[in-house]
């Protein structure tokens, strides 16, 4: 198939090509296409009409302007808008600051951060405080001028004073109590007793059972009692049964004495329960023992208990 060569007319070329197979018309169709030189784009003979613009010598112009000046013309209806040049950094403008690196607004990073946080680039932090500023308080300074206690009150209640001083100001109505009543008729101690026990009087406790099953009794006058007057009941029962002094171990016949205290000394007398029940303090169920024998029997009993379980 022979195709007619293009006919050039000015800046356009008329090209003829066959019609499509589905078209019923016969003959050739003409297509007008712009001509351009191969290999490079011709320079634009008309530069940008913007103010002193020499940046856009080539390419497509919009209304005779480069895209940059065209956008400026759309925004301000003029292309003669110069952006003022950025001043050269000459150091922080705050008096007395010798930092040369500028962060923003003519300030260094330190003064710019102070302006952001406090609204003043010349803001200066307070010097170290020597003590709490609360009345009659000699504690060390912690924060905001207060010690730890008064600072916590300021955060929780908005005032450095105690709740009893600013909420009620009344004294407790419990007998013989002069404490402040912060939120009602009674102080916190008597209010807790009234809620838990139904009375202001503390219960008199001279015997209680520990978590492991041993009974403790209050015997301040006993020679084996602790500094607070408490002693395990099984030690009192066996002491009254065999008396003070040295005694042989029920299992290995090693001499042990009440004078030494287990577990600080192997010679200390340990009361052993024959039935391994720490709550059974019957005198026939208690025997003197040394610490190694008592621990060995306790370990074997625990192992048997685990195996049976």
C-alpha cells in the first residue's frame, strides 16, 4: 500500500492515511499535525513578561508569563511583586546572647523555645530555693516552691494546707479526741473504727492465730517474750512443762537450751509438734528439738503431704 508523503504548509503538515476497515467511506483521510525539528526544542523567542525575569527562556508560556509569575499575577493581578530577600544571620538579637546560629524570629534556639513556652524570649528560670515556702515548714524545696508534702497537697487539693485545716476546721466528737474532723463529725481514725467495729474502742487482743497456724499470746512478763510482749503459745506450754535450762533433743539427744534463739544458733531449743499440727498445743504433743531435726521432720512431712495430694 502506497501512502502519499506529507505536504508541508507553514508550521503544519498534512498527512494522508487509509481509512479504517470498518468505515464505509472510501479514499484517504487527512490529518493535520504540527511540525517540529528533530533532536531539540526551539528556544522561545519571547521571554517571560514578568518583572526582571530571565529564568524562563524556553518552554511553554501562559499569557506570556512563566508559571511562577503567572501564579503571582493570579494572586495579586501584577507581576511586579518582589519578595524581600532574607536578611543574613548576624547572631541572636537578644542582648547579651552570643549564639550565631538562628532558630527563628532572629533568636537562637534557647530564646525561641522560651518564647514558645513562656511568651517571652528573655524569660529566666527562678534560682534554686533553699526550703519550702509554706508556713512553719523547714523541709527542702521540691517543686513550685514547696516540699514534697505541700506540693502533693497543692496538686490534689489546690492548697498547701492539710484537708483538716481548710474543709471543716472542727474537732472530732469522739471522747477524749482533739484531732481535726476533715469531712464530718469524727477524725479519720475514729471514723474508720466506727465503720469497721461499730465502736470507738479498740479491741483488746491478747491471743491470735498467725497465717501459718501458730497461736500467739500476750505475755510481756514471760522470759521468752519478744520486745513487744508477744510469744508463741507452744513455747510457753513446753517451758512451763519442762522448765528453763538445757534439755536433750527428743530425736538426736543433742543438748539445747532456751537461752539461745533459733534460727540464729543451732543450740537453740525448738518446740516440735509430734502430729505436725501447729495449732495443737497440748503438752503431750510438744517435745524439745534441735533446729536440724525440726527442719528435717518438717521437710519430710511436707513431701509426704505433696505426694498424698
